[in-house]
C-alpha cells in the first residue's frame, strides 16, 4: 500500500465518525482550532521562517514570497476566520425537499457531507486552514496537498489543527496533510478513486488544467477567469470608466478581475482617452485593437493571444466593437464562463446580455469583482467554479455537501 | 472536421436559440412530437421491422429483441409520455435563491439549461424519444447515440421529432442522432470537449464503466445497483418476507431491484425457510452463505463474487449476519451507493442505518424498488445517479439545468 493510499484509508476510516458528529461538536473544534492557532503562534512563525529562508535561497519571486509569509497579525486573521465559520449555519442535515407520497411513504432529501475532499493548492499557507475549516464545518474529511515551498508552515498548521481536533474527541485523521511534496504523489492523489470523493484544485491555470487532465476522481474546476466588461452605446460613461478601471486595478491577481474591456464604437472616442489615461496612471499596460489604437495611438497593439490571456496582473486589453452582438460573440469566443458585465442604460440591451452570455455570473452596471462567496452573502467560499455541474460560481459550505434520500414506510412494496 | 465535430458544431449553433425559447414554444414542440409520432406510426414500425429482422438474423437474445420491438401501442405510450412531460413545470428560469445585498446589488441565482447533453444508450428505441423530450423540456440540445441494433428505428424516430421541431419554428438541430454506429465515433463523442456539456450513459455496467473511463467531458454516472435489504432482529417478519421477495421478483432487470438479503441470526431460522421457498417458487436461484446453507441446505453456495454481482435477473444472495454493524459493513463493501433498506421495528436501529449507510436512497420498512423519478414525484427521470456531485438518485428535469447568477446594480465597484 502506497503512502497516499494509506492517507486515503485513514481518511475513509475517519469519515463516518465526522459525518455523524453534531453541529455543536464541529463548532467546538473550530473554536478550539482558533485558540490553538493563537497559542501556537510562535511555533507556526518559526516553521514559516524556515520556508521563507528556503524561498529566499531559491530566489522565489517577491510577490510569491509575500503570499508565503505569515505574521502574528495574519495568524490572528486566520484564527478569526475559523471562528467566523463556526457562526455560519450548519450545511449538513438540512431537509432540502420532502413530503408524503400517495402510498404513504415519507420521503426527505437531506444534505449530507460529500465524504473525503482533497485539495491541491499553492503557496499561501492560510489556504491550509481555510480549506480544513470549511471541510470540517461541512462534515468532510480533508486531504491537503500544498506546495513544497510552504511545507514547513503547512506541517505546523496541520499539527496545531489536529491537536484541537483530538482535544475535542474527534479523530485527528479528519485533517490530513500530504507531507511528501513529490509531484508523483500529487498525481497519485488525483487518481485515488474509492478514497477521494472530490478533488478541488486551487492555483494558477497550469495547476488546474493539470488536475483536470490527470484526475480520475471527480474534480471541481475553479478559478480561471478571463472577465469582460462591455460598455454599450447607451452606457453612463462615468460609471463605465469607474467599473472598467477598478475592475482591473482593485485586485488584479484574482480571478474576478477584468482582463478585457469591449467598447461600443459610438462611445469609443468619448471614453477611450479618459479610460486609458486612468489605467496608465494606475500602472496598467494596455493592449488595444487597431480601432482603439486609431483613437489612443500611444498604447501597444493587442494580438489574438492577448484576448485569450488571463493576466492576473496590471495588463488589460481594449477592443472597439460595432454592436452588443459583436461584444457577446467575443465573450463567447475568448471568455472562460466566469464573470462578465455590461454597462448600459438600455433595458433591452441589458436583458439580451443577461439571457445570452453563458457565464457563472452576469452583471448589469456593476463590477465583476463581486463574484465572491463573501460578497454574495455565503459567508465563506472554497473557490469559484467555472463548470456547470454541481456548483457554478462561488462554492460555499452548501456546495460541500451532497444529498441522501431517506424513505420511511410501513412495508410498502411495488 | 470529423463527423462528430460537425454534429457538435451544429448543436452549439442551435443551443442559444433553444435556451432562449419560451416555455410555451417548448411545450408546443412536445405536443407536436406526440402528434407526429402518432401520424408516422406506420413509418416507424416499418423501420423497426428492419431492426427486428437484423436482430433475428444476428441471433440477438430474446429479452433484447423484446426490448427492441415497437408496436402501435408502445408508440402511443411514447407519444403520451411526451405530452405528460409538456404538463410538467418548466425547470428553466426558476429563481433558486436571491436577494439584495447591503450595497444595493440585486442578486438572483436562476436555473438555465446545461447546454448540449449527449446520451449513449442501448437497445430500447423509446429511450431515443424519452431523452430528446426531457432535454427539449429543459432547454438542452441533445446528441443521441443509440445502439447499432436499433439504428433504423432511431433514424425514423429522430426524423419524426425533427419534423415536429421545425414545424414549431425551432432549428431541427436541437435533436441530433449519431447515425454512424461505429464504436470509434462513440469514443469521439465522449471526448468532444467544448461542444458537449454533459454526457449521460444509460445501459449495462460495461457500457457505463467504458464511458466513465474514456470520457473527458463531464459525465453523470447512472444506474449500477447492487441493492440490499437488511432484516433486523426486531423486524416484522411478514413485512421482511414481502419486501425481500417483491424487491427481487417485481422487475429484476432494473437497477433498484434487490441483489442481496442480509438476515440477522436471531430471525434466520424463522425467516429463511419461508423466504427461500417463496423466491424459488418465483423462479429465483438463490446463493447462500455457509450459515444460510446450514438452515436451508438445498440452495447453492454464495462466493465473494456473488455478493459483488449485479444480476439484473432472477438470482439472489442471502447472508446471515450477527449484527446491524456487520450488515452495514457488508453494504459498505459490496454496495454501489444506490438503494439499501432496513426492515426493523427498533427505533435506534432505523436511525443508525439511516445515518450510516452511504447510499443515494436509504429505506426503512419499504422496498428499494421505489427509487425512481416517477415514484418520487418528479414526473420523469433520465436516469438514476449513483455519484455524489450535481445529482444523487433520480435525475429529473431540475437536474438537467445548471444556474447562472444575475447581478444588477447602478455602478457598484469594489
């Protein structure tokens, strides 16, 4: 039996114990995790310092080092997030539908944990706690596989959480870390059918595509976001300027940030000089189509590849279109079915855009940056699904459950 | 561009037209399909006769020929089923959740069609119409791939349905048949990413497993059912006898039929002679564990393989167990997470069974044969999912939709 099969076996053994634990016990564990994290702050920071040293030695880029670094303040934030999750409603045991059939059978469809959830993710060690906490709240055993660059931090964080779990009388194996960071072991995790009920990759497009291609266990694809704003001919141009500008610059690294603005030809001359100036002032490099360049000639030329790129950085494409249909065709071709917006005061244009654009979230006169579990009022999210099955858009606690039909009778047969 | 890619391209072109059609139009098409089926009854029976001739020549087994054969009565039944689906509520456009956020954004999560749904299935030509009708009702374009043995019947049925679709002003390509029954073409369909949003296999375990292994498009696994009844020591034995007997014999070919009865040792001597006699009288061949054989020695011995087999026929396993825990462990090991029942008058035993058994449907004092969209009050089903994501249990019209978030504001940004 391989290392990863052993983890899987332990996870399956712990699964029914966790699935049958009460809401009170699971919330008690969440508070205990927060408490242990605070108490073990020095221990965690020491482990993190080892990762930071290694990162510096290996010359890992600055932004990645920043994501890797933990501080007492960040640990306090992680602990508070665990407490916040404890206050959310329990997604398990909810009767989603039910009734009595004409033959007297009582049928209930009740939410139950999915079982064993594996996560493969990258540098930020806070994901280790976030994922464990959301899985725990929803009654799922988790198997976590973080990046090698964060291994010491992750080992420390998982040890702390397992202490809290045991203190509350649950088996420590409901939270497991893949300590062997070899790539081959990650691939084995993707193929652990019979042990892993769901695998969620979080990270860059390369990581996610590798999981989608190699996994044989069920996967929820998250995160790839080439998001668009279409500025209609009937747009409020000040609103359009603000939505296009902040949609790029407020947090360019996230999947709901804008990559491309599509501008109706009727408003291009009025909008483009102001928009490009404002973006440039915020440090954004702009790639424009030929018609954009004809109006603002000082920017770079966009290629087909520009429109197909998720920059996650201070780069943005601009294209002038002749109609809402051309804008929607562009989104259908280059989009990733994540989040797309129209800015318009034209009722029919808004309705057409809502009905036609095939994305998880479609916006009228608002920023795509709102596609987020917290902003949608779910309290917490484990990722944003861009697929159509099981969950589309922010994946919160409810989406970490499946359902079971419970049927009770007094001997009914067919 | 390959043959199958061309079908996929046509399906994607028809998708938005169907997705934006109204409930009224889609119901009108369903009634038109029923009408055209009745009018074309002779044309369909002539085509079916060709399939029947070929089946007889190829020496296809009797039960398979029976499933393949159409009659005027069966066609009337298929037409009525289409009309029944027209009377069901539209699953598209339902606001599943929504509200206004503190920042004024109005958020709605609305059900929308999945897009293009492919089906791979076997001999019964009525599946061709059932699947097309359910996809149409839920706004999904369908690509149907039936078995080669039913090809003439399927071509005739699809031609009739496409006539009805065109008569109502929708593109005929919302219903497409893969007329090339080569296996390689089916494999290409399983890998038609970008064109096919969901693939549903229906048929024997071999067909389903081949799809699960080979498909790169999203699949919903349906149908494999090794269903159990556990007769507890506190069971009403008359009830147990009836549930175990009818659960096997009422329709052995379906996935919700029983394959194994687990009998508590305390009631084995009282129950087994009656149960085996009743089953044998209905033509069931019984395989028993050693303890069963000690009580009813005239039956065959069960092997490990017996307990792992979905017979779909008049064969059944019986095992004596010492406790509910042993019964649940057997179900966890040999079951397919489909439907399992306990017969008991013990409250705690019922609750433990409900909470522990990890199946799509868990029964107390009722037959597993009720796991069915119609019996659950869904009106119609396209299959029974044994997986945990997206849908678990009967897959009705609602499960043929996904959702889209629609967010409206007046310029909100982050």
